[in-house]
């Protein structure tokens, strides 16, 4: 039974695309057939973060408008056999995302893959609405910061009212993913704590991704952070989140960067 | 800032949490009608306009969202002639 998962947030820049790539790659590595779909029409970036930007020929809009077959638009990941990317269009208007067209593509993807992961654009307009419409599961990506929490609250409201499941009287399974978390700043009282965010948004916690330089390093070279260096703190945090997503019980922790003997000796990271 | 003030200062994260809790309590209750205040303003003014002429520029509206109680303050300048008519 395939699952459609939307990665959403309301606010931009909180880590939706990074999380989509990291989670998609980790899920695919565990043997599941995964497709990551970019819904950010006009501002596509998932292809870039995944390192597939030079292989884009056709896109989601081409498929919706019948200019290309789905298999022509799907890009097979070169590192993981079970992972594919469906890029967004860079030139078309987001109005090209028609309700029927999206429904058709999602239905076709459901047949081919175990997981269909939709990377939502920011905002609450047509793009995000289309990305979340068919979702069975939603990952709400939130930074421990007031504007992000507020926007997440709004998105949770939309997931409960505007999705296909909501309209059928069913529920979208919602999970909170806190990204860019800095435990030291939270302990000092300078950053919202995990408990504060959970308390306010009241949806179950999927994982806590610590603030880390590894995230930028991975996107610089176009490799999902979980593939680039699976031992880094954010990679382990995403792997834990994926295990929880698959139904495993994994104790909640905030992975810390492991430091080598030499690094510890000098009391800092050696570049 | 004195040392005393320094110790009494709330952590900014606590301020953030409190602000969010108050704000979201309101946003959730008026979900789907984020322009509740704008609508209230329109409707209240419409009701008053049924009885008298008012200048839209002379209407002041203030909203204060509190933890337990919110206040909506509407200040309408009523022209003297209208008051005379009513009286």
C-alpha cells in the first residue's frame, strides 16, 4: 500500500527541500521504492539539492499537460536505485497545476512507488494546496522561531480542512519535524524549546534535526545530507525520523556531532 | 541595566512561547475568517449608518488581544446635527 507524504511548513527557508531530499534518500536506502516530487513550480530546487539538475528533460507540468509520459519525466537517482525524482517546471506558471492533472499523476505514482514524497512550496496558495491535497501523511517542518511556528499552525489547520482526506471526513496523519535546533541556545533560554513548540502545535514529534554546517555542505555538492555523510548529526537525526516514519519505536534524542580523538584533543573541530 | 533587572529578565524564549500561545489561540478561534476585525468593523458601521450619517474617516478601531479577554474598541464621532435629529 503506497503512501503519499507531503513535506510542508507554510514559511519558506525552514528546510522543506533539504528534509524531502534527506528523508527520501534514507527511505530509499532502506529498500523502499521512493519518488520525490517538486511542487515548487517556477522555483524548482529539489533537483539541485539532489544533484540531478543537469538531467532534467521533462517535468511535472509536462506530464500534467500531456507533453510527456510520466516515465520520461522521472529521473532515476544515480546513487540509489529505488529513488526517483519528478522535477517541477522552471518556466511555467503555477496555475498549470490543475486539480485533475495532479490527481492523475499522483494516482500513477502510487502504482509505481511505495512512497510519493511531495515537496511543498512555501505559502498557502495554489502550489502548497496542490502539494498537500492528496497526502496521507504530512511532515510539518518547523524552526524553533515565532514566525515559523505560527505559519506551521496555519498549515496544520489547512491539512485538517482542505485536503482530500479532510473532505472525506478522514484525517491526514501529521508529524512535526523540528529543524535547525540548537540545544545549547534552547538551554540558555534564547530559543524555543522542543517542548514549547510541541505544546503549541500539539502534533506528534517525528524528529529533531540539529543546526549543522553539514546541511549546507551537502547541498553545496548536491547530495542529500543522509547520503553525503551518514555519520553526521543531522544525517543520524533524519535516519531516526525515517525509522519512526516506518513505524519503528526510536527513542527521541538530538544527535550531536561526533568528534574524533584529534578534534577532542585540540578542543575544536579541525577542518 | 542594574544587576537586579538582569536577574529578573525573562528568557526571550519564554516571551516567544507566551506571545505565540496568545496569538494562536485567537487565530484558531477565528479560523477561516482572519479578517474578523475588518468584518466586525464593516458590520457595526453598517448598523450605525442605518440610523445616522457617519464619516468613515472619523471611526477609530483598536483591538487588544489578551490571554483571557480581548477588547475591541470602536470610537465613532457622531455629528452634532444627527444627535439633534435623534433627540
